[in-house]
C-alpha cells in the first residue's frame, strides 16, 4: 500500500534547525560535477516561488559554466519533491486569471531552464516525486530512483491539471501513459515509473548514490562537447521534418568529427589509448 499521508508537503513540520534561512536550493560544484539540491526538507522540498526562482537562476547560470560536465539534481531529507507547497497553493486562491498565467509562466521557465541545460542532468530520486516532482524527473536527462519511491501526477485530485509539466512529461512517457496517469491522478511505484519511461534506473535506497555516481562516471568518460551536441541533437531531430533531418544530421556528425574533440576521440580509439577528455 502507498501511504498517502507520508508524501504530502506539510507547512507545519518542524524546520531543520541547521539550514541557512533563505536558501531553498543549494548549489555545490565539485570539479566538473555540479550538485543541485532542493533544501526544504521540512516541507518535503515542495515548490514555492522561491524554489522556482532559485532553480531557474541556478540552471541558467550552469549553462555558462564550461567546466561543468554533469549536473546531479537531488532533494534533502526523506523526499525528492512532494509537489506544491501548501501555503503557496493557499496563496494562489487569491490570484486573478492574469496573475495565475504569470505564476505558471515562471514555473514553466524554470522547467525549461533545466530541460535545455547544455550539460547532462541526472536526477537522484527518493521518497516521493509528486506533481511537479514528476515534472523534475521528466526534464532530467537520466533519472535514477530508489525502488521504494512513490510517483504521481496528482493534480486532478486537487481539481487542477498538470499543464505546466505536460510538454516535458509527454515527451518522456508519451500520450498513452499520460492519458492514464494525468486523468486518474493515481500514485504508482518506481517499477511502474521505469516501465513507462519516467525513470531509467531503479535500485534499493542503499545503492542509490552508488548508481548515481556510476551514471556520472559514464558521462565523464564521454567527450563533453559530444554529450552536449548529442543532447541538442535529440531536440533538433524531434522538432524537424523528416526530410530536413538528412541535412541536419549530416552536418551535425561532420561538425563533431572535424572538431578537436572528435579528432582526439577517434585517434584515441584507433591508437588504443584513453582520450584526453576522459576523467
């Protein structure tokens, strides 16, 4: 059974005493890996205006960090992201239509900043990913989840819809699965999340960090410009007419093959040595 009460964002929970006030999201860069952590464990890392603004700013800035080769997105405490903050939802009751539009646009721009980050983004998911938390799983390139994580597009249970996250979720799980889970708002377990393509790997919670670092290690063994180009290629091909992909893809591989990184990677393979970009 899924414990609904264990996965709600409650504003009344005791605040973590040693966390600096005002820091809803933490960023730590260790060498070539950036670690972005939602840091509101007292409310299950729920979304509010502060979280949305900080996430957007961090990921927009990370795009300018050329030394960063991978980003890990995680949540402090027992839950990855429990959806929307209760107080934030309460405040939204007083918003006009135009104010609601502006509010939603801010959140959409945050998801877009993560989605279009030039660096690969790995999600470390545990506890629960509900509503917008599922949106975060969808915009990350690689999602690794603990096998006891609870997922759900729970918006319809509140009489609303998962509109802002829908472009990213549909791209990840497709229309068929969205028709089932968007409409019912039901919760589901990690194995089902993997079956529908929302997450890529599931492991016991004790192995979660090891698995995430394994993914990061794979990314750091690939050419950084090739990884960024491959990520952009997915967007470009998806948004391009079939016939036009002939020129697009031919130019893309030609650029990479003739780049310094492409030349080094091919020579290293032929010479049976490690390429200079491998960490």
